[in-house]
C-alpha cells in the first residue's frame, strides 16, 4: 500500500487526434505528450476496503477493494469535481497571510 499521503497521477499523458489534412496521408493520427497535473490524495486500509479522498476535495470519499480501483475512482472524481458541472463544490485552498 502507498503512504498515507500520495500522488494520484503520472507525469505525462499521450493524446492522439485524427489528422484532418491530406498533406500527411500516410500518418492517420497526430500524437503529443501532455503534462498532467499532480494531485495529492489521502488513503487508508479499513478492514477489507481501501478508502480515499482528494486532499483538495475532502468531502468526497471513495471506497473500493483494490489500489487500481482507488486510483481510477480518484481520477474520475477529480475530473467530475473540476468540470464545473457539479454546483457548490467545496474545496481546500491555500491562503498566504503577510
């Protein structure tokens, strides 16, 4: 199991898009590496289940059986909570005080 505070994403993702121009007819897709944002999560084992939440969104807990499921759920949760489609999302933020 990972430490109590861990990172829920990798450093880069590859995204491929279909080519629209005929100038490169032999290449059907254009791919590029896109840096991914790193997000901290807190997780722990409770009996047979793994529980976890995103540090920034502490109200939204997920409970699963495997580490792979936990990471997938946390990524989905992050996408949902940052999409703007869910109203009144509470999040933790940092404030600098002089």
